[in-house]
C-alpha cells in the first residue's frame, strides 16, 4: 500500500489542544495553505519580478511563477503522486528550486528539504524516515552527480518510485510540466506542509514537520521584523532548503510581501558582490564564516554595496568584534539571528542600539514564545546566569517526526523543546548564546566549554578562525586541541605562544590547549557551520597514525 495523506499525520505530534486554543484566540493562525502567499502576490502584483537566477539570468514574474508551479503540480499528479505524499527535494539555489517547491505545495505534496551537501547516507535516511515516494534533484548538486545517487536511493528505499531531474535525466525523467488549468487540493493547515532537517553535526538529520499555519506565521512575523516590503530584493546565498534563507524571512517572507528573490549558488564575495550591485540587493542572510569573508573582502573587492540595508547573520555564534567590524565596513547593516529548524527564531530588532546588536543574538520573534533557561537539573537559573534554553511556542515543534526515542529525550513533560543551546538573558531582554551543552571537553575531570576558549583565541591578532575540540587521551580522558586558521599573511602562533596569550587574558590553566593544529580552512557543514564531528574525526585519525 503506498503511503497516503492519512499516513502523513501518523508520527506527527501536534501541540496540546489548550495551547492551540490560546494561539488561535490570539489570531496567530490563518488556516490557509502555505502556497497562499504566492497566490496572493500573483493576484496583487502579477507582473512584478518574483524570482531570478543570478547565474543564468532566468526570471519569472509572480504570474509566471504561479503558472509554472501549477504546471509542475499537474505533472507530479499525472505521474501518480497523491496529496499528502512526501517528496525529497535536493535542488540547488535556482528558479527551479522555487518552481518545484511551490509546485509540490500546489499539488498537496509535502517537500522534504534535503541540503545540496547531503549524500546517499543522509538522503536514504530522510526518504526512509519520511516514507517518501519521490526524489527531485538537480543533475549537478554540489559538483557531484545526482543520477548515481538516485540509483542508489531507489535500491536502498524502493518506495521512492519517482525520480525527477533538473537537467539531463539519464535513465530518469525531467522535472514535469503539464499545461491546463490546475485546482490545488484542500489541505489541513494544522498538518505538515513540509519537512526541514535538523542541523546537528552528529548523527543522522531528524525530520522536523512544519505545518501550514506555523510556517505562515514564521514567514509573516519574520518579514515584519525585517521591515520587508515589495521594494526589497533578497539574495538567497545560503542553500534555500535551509530554514534561514527559506523562511526567516527568506524566500517565503519575500513572496508574502511581493518582493523579489535572487538565487545564487556562489556566495563567495567576488561573485556575490557583483550580484548585489547588478540586482540592487537590499537584504541577505549569511552564516558568520561567510559574513566575515565578505567583511574582509570589502577591502579589496571594488563593489557598490550601498543597496544592502540588512545583512542577517546567524547559524552559529557571531563574535561581537566581528559584528562591529561588519557594521563598520558595510554600514549599520547587521541583524543577528539565532534560530533553529525546530522553531524558535530570535532577531535583533532594526531599532536596537548598535551595541546591543553586536553583543546579543536577539529576542524571540513572537510574544507567544515561552522561554526557560535551566540548570542541569531542569531548574530555572537566576536571571542573567547561563543555562540551557528550553522553548515552547506557536511555531516550535512538539516532537520530531516518527522519532519517539529522540522525543523522549528532547522534550519536557509540558512540551518544551530542550535546545541544547546554552544562553544568558541580558538586561535588554535579548539572549546571548554562550555555547552548546554537548560542546564541553572533559579534561582530567574538569569541564571546559569549547566556546569559552574559542572566544579568547579569536582575540589573538594572528588567528582568523578557530575551533576547539576534545580528543581522546589515555592520561587525561580528553585533551584540548585548538585548531587555528591563521589570519592573512600571519604565521600561526605556536603552542607556547597560545598558552601564554590565553594565560595573560586570565584563562584558567586547566582550560589551556594541549595542542595547536594549524589548518588552511575549517571543515564546514552543509550550511557553513564549523563541522566539529568531522574535525575531531580527522584529528583523532591523524593522532592514531603517528
Ligand atoms: C539555524 O538552524 P539549524 O537548525 O541549522 O541550527 C540550529 C542551531 C541552534 O540550536 C544553535 O545551536 C545554532 O544552530 N545557532 C546559533 C545561532 N543561530 C543558530 N548559535 C549561536 N548564535 C546564533 N546566532 O542555524 C538557523 C535557522 C533559522 C535562522 C537562523 C539560523
């Protein structure tokens, strides 16, 4: 029996009825399908540009985007896919991403948004766990061939009967398009509209169901906080399948206000600066590593970036000094964003004092977000102290999809999601992210927070990037390894120099690195966060070969 729409609900955890009643009474949910934003803008601004591909120059107006999505929806349906069924999507940033994404939604199908960097291991897991019947891919994803991956996927997960390819499809078929009028099926707005994948750097990604109602709220409130209007031109430079460029406010927030989204697959400063200039980009979103690169590049890339009014930075911690440097180089443009695919999004606000924007990761976007900051026993810490962030709210998940074991660990009895992030509440009411609970090195019985040491290392003039990891050590349990990427044209500091520098800054002796490893670049995850799991793996392997 193929999976059906009923089967979509099984394994999905809704909020308790009394909470839903509270959210509804406040008017947070409008009970419309997620694709309504596109239909509305196609009606109010049919000829306005909706999406552009920076690489090819392909552009669709709102009228054209809706028509293309409907042709795709009709094509999916003709191929035999039915409302409620899941389809894994792995299409890089392009107009085709938008057409396929909205096409699936208009067909009542449920996209499972894989990232371009995912490979067979992750894709097979996402397809299996979601019960997917289809896989959409771009012939060249991240420089590698998706046709081979699709073949392996069908062998591993036979339920994936349909493979559609953007580009030369080989033995498969092209992304479909069938003309004629299209009427989208009715959907239950409280069921999943799409699945995001969790951003963890360990283990396989988990599925995060986002409902029509919660994701529409996410897009609308994010657009409001970013001050988006139909005059904004948004650059999708991070992979569009990620929550940040998709809906914070990203593509969906921009579509909701009738603005213009420009896609690029190349976020390097030389390429992106040209796109900003050519298209008059006003808003974009980056991870800190890229934002730093852009900031440095303003010194040598001649480009007019004056159209850019908002540079959102999030995904991992942006150091205060880096935030200030970006503001100094590019105008007061930084907005810090602390978010998660699981739900909660915090933003610094456009009218916050710049100092506050530099030192904090923002405040929750909805007044209905309930935050608790707790100690390891689950008790709330005194205001201002560090603790783990727990959250419950109208757009935060109540359970991972079909993952009861994870859910038993990740949620409190009253439905708060335990984020694993360590935060402090600042007097301004904003949060400062101080680390991850699991990112602790236990060296000779002492707990050392990696972030603490990293923050001090970044103050060293010869260090551009750093990651501190624990490595297995017979004598100490774990030893502390500081991986450093030297600043341009600077020699990397030696271990004694690093220890002396940190000691002078008042760091306790048990936190001092036992080893310094110099690298040209740090390994990054699919969206550009430092991939500590890979780093640890590489360094331990290197050590055991000695
Ligand atoms: C975003 O989402 P995910 O799901 O890829 O990763 C979430 C995790 C958070 O739990 C936190 O550990 C970290 O990424 N994180 C930050 C951060 N923003 C995210 N850590 C420190 N400072 C920040 N500003 O990464 C994401 C989703 C939507 C918008 C922005 C980021």
